[in-house]
């Protein structure tokens, strides 16, 4: 099991927030997808939705 660097994750989230404030929603979403896949890879989990929790009705 790997440890996740909370400071690095917080910095990446802060960058995504800056991108959102700038109005570039496509880039912000893409950055979140990349961050998610990296975190799942560090955790050793695969990226299939069937293995995770069902999405809430407001999630696309």
C-alpha cells in the first residue's frame, strides 16, 4: 500500500480551482480525471465504475 502525499494532492486541487476560476472547464475536468487516475493507480485500484460506488443522480 502506497502513501499519498496530501500536500501534493492539495496543490493539484488548487491548480484545478484556478483553472475553473479562469473559466476553462474542459481543462479543469481533464486535470481532475488525470488526478483521479493517478490516485487510483497509486492505490492499486482499477478505474472501472462497476467496482466503485454507484454515481449520484447529479453526476454524469
